[in-house]
C-alpha cells in the first residue's frame, strides 16, 4: 500500500464519509469535495478534482422518486457529469472508482445478478446511473465501476435508520416482503474501495455483504436484535404507491470481485450487528 492523493466526490454523504475516514486512516492525502463548494456538474470543479491520482465518485442524485419528475437533473449528475469526469481523468491520468447501483437491473431475474447479465432499469434513477456507467467506460480513463445495493451507514437517513425509528414509535410496522437483496454497510464498502484502489482493478463489479434477505426479514432482524417491542408485519410492494418502481430482486452475484480481490465478505447479519451496536 502506497499513500496517495485521493479526491472523494460527495465526501459528506453516507458513503463518502465512510470512504474519507477509511482512506485517511491508511495515510492517504484526502481532497474532500462536497456541495455547495463543489459541483459535480461544473467542468472547472471536476478539473480541479483530477489533480489527484485517484478519484472516488460517491456523488449522485439519489432521490429515486424525485428523479421521475427531475429527469434532467438526475441525468446531469448521474450521467453527463460522470462522462466529463472520465474525459478529464483520461487526460490527467487519474484512476476513477465510480459507484453505481442495483437499480440498473429490472429485478425480474430468478437468481442473483452477475456483471454479464443484461441491464434494464425500470426507473429514471436507474437509467441515469446506467448511462453514467456507459459514458465513463467510453471516456477511456482507467476506472472501476462498483455496483452496490441497500447501503446504510453512520450518517444520513436510510432503510435501517428508518426502521429503527419507526419501530420505537409504533407498535406495528408494515414492511415489504417481496423485495429481496442484501443490506450492505458503508464500512464494508469503504474497505473494499481501499482494496480496489490498491489493486487498480479495472472493469465493472458487484459488491454487497454475503447472504440475502427481504426488506421484511431485515426489519424483523433489527427489531429482534435491539429487543424493540414492536411487531413487523409483511406486505407487498404494490401496497405502497411510489412515483418510481423498484426492482423486486436486487440479489448480487459477487463472485467476480471475490476472485479478483481474494477477499471474504462478511455476512449481512454480522455487519448489521456491528453497526447497530455502534450507533
């Protein structure tokens, strides 16, 4: 491991915060870039970021429902800006680690998704992230695209924090049982990003914790582990009206990344217990 100058885009977000802490602990010089001082859609701001030897892009438009009515903004941040980042990185020689999502798939497959499976996003957010992947690849820069899913961490609101809050406020909470994936801790993602940078891994890979669970099973685990006196009741995604559709199957096949990095992923229950004990 060699200490490097690393620019983290979206450094104050849930994942960006974890990445900054992990990479700084390894002795890297961190350039922390976050709105309002940094705008990923600004060519000048992106050019300044490429002074680093490594760029980790955690910046994204992540309002899945909002993207349905703010299509231009979603594409500007998740697609066009990523293409610009790639072109500037190609010119400067910087290596880019770009974060993507399980939402590039439609969730209709009967089994885990591998990197070679056909993409077919069913909402604007997923389509904009997929376009960003394509533009980054077309730019010719050295890069690794890391698709992640169902993330939670120390900052921000996410499924885990929402369930914990709801369970302490209501005697019964209804949680969808037909969405299957893997709760993934940003601490584990940050560790993986650090290894990806060390290896200068190239291409597109899937990363999630080991094992699978439904949203309902995840919520039930949280309530049981924290000994909260609330009932978790299963329901269907169709019971909730949302602007954007969600893929029902978000299971990842992470064997390609496991082999490339010779790493062992923690089970989702192990990481979630660690997280719940720390907050």
